[in-house]
């Protein structure tokens, strides 16, 4: 007893001292809930490289890909990670749709939000030779024959919810067909298996020559790339949504550590080469504060939660 | 010959029992699957079909095994020109599970766990042959330390610490 | 002309060495059960940041081609597929090797890999645009009926009891059931166990059923003396006479492999399943399949290499990755600020030609390396099992764990290993298990997508010409094999009980 006590004390002191050691003193992990090679993964790696090259974070950062179950394998791991600032994650609005679908019982409120970096503007599009030349024709056709226009989606994810929201607001009924990830969705539109799907504006630009054409965009105002394409608001549909990239950390991560990381993220985003890379990925290189995100995600949650039961009653 | 036959049927029967239980488990789990909403089949259709088929097949296989047990036909004897070592097979599963469990619960990291695992399984499989054990020890250090180094320092896999 | 320039470029020291490094490391990693090309490529992508973009793409391409081929070594010699795409090679490659002809098995596999790659390379260079447009015609119903046909064609893939084969197949289907279901976005059969949200993943299941179960079996049979497997004295270099006999099979299998490769979202293992089934159907001796038959080896290996080339076609022409591995290639391109898509030919023409030329040359390099090293690699079988068993398990642990950094996947390997071991003991064939596992997911998903789009009607199976063709083939073959089975039973009523 006598000799154990000082040792214990010493050990405690050691622990305390370790706790006071300057953060960060070991590699920081960035959890990406998709496979390597995806767009979110690419973005995480842009930051990883910038952190290192510009020496914004004094330690190594490591991108850890944890794909599976619509991203919930990764988000769950992030949520359960130690809130010590050594684990952060990068994800998308799927964080709220997974909860709405009942797959997980947590959403962005169960994390510390570091902020958002870049959003991509999105729109709905059809194949070039589709009979719907304008969004008005599209809505007209949907009204004339409800439940006949096929929308390629990935059920339970934003690409499903956003067109559904649009249909609700426009008072039309669409038929949703499960097809899968972005490239498979694109193939199903180009192959005439489905009529319409949601894509980012970058995809519309990139695959213009393959025969993809936007009908409507969901931004606040018209985009320079497609000056002729109206926004949803213009045609009287109250829907303004962008696809954001959200930085998260486990709940309870000390605020000074969060600040260090979010400062690094902000600084990265200000550099010209990163801006350029963002634009080539079709993302607007803007930093969004946690407060802004909160408003956006709360709004999305409020609007999609009642949809789930409606969606399921559809048939 | 007779024991070989009954032993084989024993495996057959226990697998049939396991299949039967599995079928039941799937049916029980399928009860909670919500009814179809996007397509007429729904998520419960395939599991239910599988469960019924498994149950039916397991009954038929059990019946056949039973008939064979009673009948005169001989089961071809296995090519036993060597002595099988069931305990070594058990040791592989046991040590592999222990190794995994120790990493799962954080008792051991990848490095120390791997060193211990390669060495001990090598020792058991060689039935504690001295030369093999020495080589095993070398391999254990090589793969434990080298593996940890390559995969964490070079490829950034977050191996259990 | 551009192609000649591309070849010239690849044969300059820089690009050539990267390609060679890629192929060699791909073969090495592919031959190790547990580690695969996809993992190697994903892990290498960040290391290529500072490289020239064409070099990086060539390196990754080499890894891809190498790993698809390297898997056959362990599949044939140890009955443990080194990569998922080489699982069909265990069916005939291992029995042939076990009969004392490992040299012939390897030579058939390596040769078929090369030719499959070259045929796909020709398609890639000459016909990429029209093929990728035609591939768009494949919708849910076409996928569904194609996979259905494949399933019927390989239905009686294994020897022994039909009933046990079917049971094994359904067990495989069951293994594919749990987890998040894409067709309605709900969890299924997870029993509240969160780790199961993503179900049982392909790699751990395959490692369990094929590799772990074999490790347990090897430990059980550790006293078995070296059997007949001896390293062949003859050259592994394939002989011309041998190839004349297989040329039709190779061409057919390569076309199937290329085609399945073009279809987005379908992996290399499915292409070798389809071509194996087709080869079996066209064969004069279908009953020999699964017992160490040369046609089986050739069809499987030609198809999986051709698949790699086929998958590049939509990637280059449309920016759509044909297989999961190509998504990594795509990601690497994006990170090097190359935007894939239809404009790639005009914006980065040199890179595209280098990529296509690199694919063909990678296959030739693969052939050279494999032929030169096959004899030495064949020694694997002679390694003391006391070393081999623990080390292979370690690789399975790393491979399974690296998927999503979770120990759960390692448990899956062990559990399916035990299941596979007992099924094998009770003479349930394991081939149908993985076939059921791999094909069930895609069949269910495509059927349900089809039903979503047809409002629940099954008619498109008959009204869409491509689906109808597949369905007719499936039905004819099913009828044929039932009649055949019945005839054989009648002919040998005596032996019914023993074959059971």
C-alpha cells in the first residue's frame, strides 16, 4: 500500500500532464463514410493535402474510409469516437435523412458541427431527347398522368427526398425507381430506363455531351452555366436546397480543439489553389458556420420527416 | 465402416437441426420487416421464401440420412490414409478467435497480438517442434512488427492499437 | 496513330517502370488471400498525389490487371482464391493441380488471362464508344434476366447431391439478406445488432467460406503427406497446340467478360460466373466441369481479365466506372484534376490513349511475370502448414479489417469459416453458396427496381427483347438439365443412394 500510493499519484500526474500537452500531438483522423474515390473522399483528401502542405495542422492527418449502410457505418463510428479532437468526419445532408428513415437514431444534433465547406448546386434533369422540353411541360405531363414519370433515385437518401419534396410542393405525383449511386443513375437516364433524376450542376455540365439536360435548378437564383434554366422558386415551387459538405466531430469535443481545426479548414478554403479545385469539383468554395447549417438541416428535417410515412403509403 | 457411416449421419442430422433453426430464425426476424411500399414484393418476400425452402430441404435431407442409416448401402470410406487431427482444427478456430477477441476488447494491439498469434499457432500446429517454433518466432516478429509498420505508417490503415 | 504514340510513351523508362511496378505488386497482393487489388489501389491513391497524373493512372492500372490475374495462383494451388474475381478458378484449377498437374493448370490460367486481356483491349481500343452506348440498353429487367440465366447455367455446378447443392445456394442467399436494403431503404434481419446494418460484406464472407474453412481443413489434415501436388517439371509457358483447342472458348469467354465489365456495378466475379456457366453449356463434356477440367479454367480466367478491360470502356467514354475498382481509378483521376466523362478524349487525349495502351501492355507484362515466376510460386504448396496457416489468417484479418476498420468483419471471416468447414464436412458443396451469395443481392435489387418501374408487372421479362432472349436460354437450359438429370437417374437407379 505504502509503495503503491506514490506510484499511483505519479501516474495520475503523468496523465494530467499528458492531458495538458499541446493539442494536437498525434495524427488526426478524418472519417469519410464512403469508399475511396468518391467526391466526398476527394474533398477530404484535398484538405488533408492542404493541411500538410500549408502546415495548418502541426500533425499528420489521415483519411479513413468507412463505407457501408448509407454512410451510417462511418457516422456511427464518428459518434462513438473519443471526443478528444483526434477524430473528425466529413459527410453530407444524409446525416438527417438516415434518421428520418429510421436507420439510425441520431442526427447532426448528436455531433459537434465544425462547419460546412462548399456546397454544390443541384437540379433535376432529363435526357436530351426527352419529350419534356421545359419544367412546365414536365409538371403538366405529371399532372395529366400522375405516377407515370419515372425518377431514378437511391431510396432513403437525399436524391430521393429532394425530388419527393419538389413533387409535394408542385402538387404532382412521381414514380420513384431505385437505381443506385450517381453513375448508375446517370446510366439509367441515358438508357431511357428512367425519365428524370437529381444531379449536381457539375454533372449537368460534364455530361452535357452524353445527353444530359437540366430542367430546373434548386438554387436561389439562376446559374451562369445554365442561364436559361429556371429555379424552382421561379416556377412557384418553394424549394431551395443545396448539397453541402459537413464537418463533424464527436459530441463533447473541447471547443478550443474544434476551433483549431475549423480555423485550419477556413484558411485552407481561402487559398487560391484549393478554390480552384473546389470549382473543378463543382463546389462553391464557401465556408458555412455551424449556425447556418443548423438552420438548413433543421428545415430539411422538418420537411422530410412527415414525408417518410407519406412515401410509404404511396403504394 | 459402421462408425464412419453413423458419424457422417450425425453431422448430417446436426446440420439439418441447425438449418431448421436458421429457417425459424429468419421467419421470426421477417415478422418485423415492414410491408412492401415501393414494389409489390417488399423486403420480406425473399427471406420468407428462403426460410421455407431451408426448412423443407432440411427435412428432406434428414429423412434421407435416416433412411440411409437404416439401409444396407455403404458409404464410401473417406480417404483416410493419414491421421486427422481434429484438435488442431479446433486450435485454429480457438486461437484465431482469441486473437480477434483480444483486439476487439483492446487487450492487445495488432502488433503484440499478431506476434503471439503466429508464434503460438505455429507452435501448436507443429506440435511444439523446436526448429519450427524458432522459425515461427522469427516470422511472428517479422509480420507483427513489419505488418504494423507497413500498414500504419505507409498505408494508413488504422490497425487496433 | 495516337495509339502508336501511346505505346511509344509507355516504353519510355518512367511510365514503363511505374506500370511494371503496378503489375508486379498487383500480382503479389492478388496472390495473397485476404489482400486484393481494390485495397491496394485505394491505399496507393494518396501516395500518388505528387506523381505525374499519367504515371499514377498507369501504376493503378497495372495493379488492377496484376491483382485480377495473381489471384489464380492461390486459387489453384491452395484452393483459396486470392481475390474475389478468381473464385471460379478454385472449381477446376485446384482439382487439376491436386491431380498432379499444377503446371498445366497455371499455364492454362495464365494464358487465358493474357488472351482475355488482349481481346478486351481490342474492344477497348476499337469499339469503346458504340459498346458503351449499347450497354445503356441494359436496365433492371435485362440485368435480372441475365443473372437469372447465369444462375441457371451454373446451377448444377458441383458434384454430388443436387439437394445439398441447392441448400448450400440458399444458405448463400440468406447470408446476403441482412442489412440495409437499397430497394426500400430499410434495415432487414439485423435483429437490432448495429454492426449488421451493412450486412455481411463480400470480402469477409468469401474469405470465411473459401479461405478460413480451408485453413481449418488444412489443420485437420495436417498429416496428409504432400499428396500428388508436385511442381511441374515442364514449362508453364502455354503450348500452341493446347490453345488451338480452346480458341472458341477463349473468344466467347473474353466477349462475355468484356460485356459484363461494361455494365456498371457488376463485379469481375460475376463475369467469370456467367462465362463459366456458358462454357459449361456449350461444352461437349459438361459433366467434367468442377473436376479439374481445362475448359472451366480457361473460361473463368479469360473472363475476369477481360472484365478489367471492359470496365474501362464506360469509364473512358462516359465517366461511368464499370466496376467498383474503377471507381478508385476515377477518384484518382479526379484528384489529379482530370475530369472523366465524354470530354476526356478531347481534354486529356494523351492520357486516354496511354490508359488504353497501358492496359494491353499491363496484360503482357502480367503474362511475362507470371510465366517467369509461376514455378517458384508453385512452391507455396510445399511450405510447412504451421507457418502458412497463421500467416494467411493474418492477411485475412488485415484485409477484412481494412474494409471499414472494424473487428466485426474479422468475426465474420471466422464465423463463415466454421460454417463453411462443417458444410464441407457434410458434403454440402461450397461453390453454390458463394454463387447464391453473390447473385442473390443483385437479382433481388434489379427485380424490385424493375417492378417499381413496371408498377408490379412481370411482363417486361417477356416484352423486352434482350430480357426475353435471356429468359428463353434459361428456360431451355433448365428443361434440358432436368431431362438430363432424370435420364441419368433412370440409367443408374442403383447408385442413387450412394451419390446422394
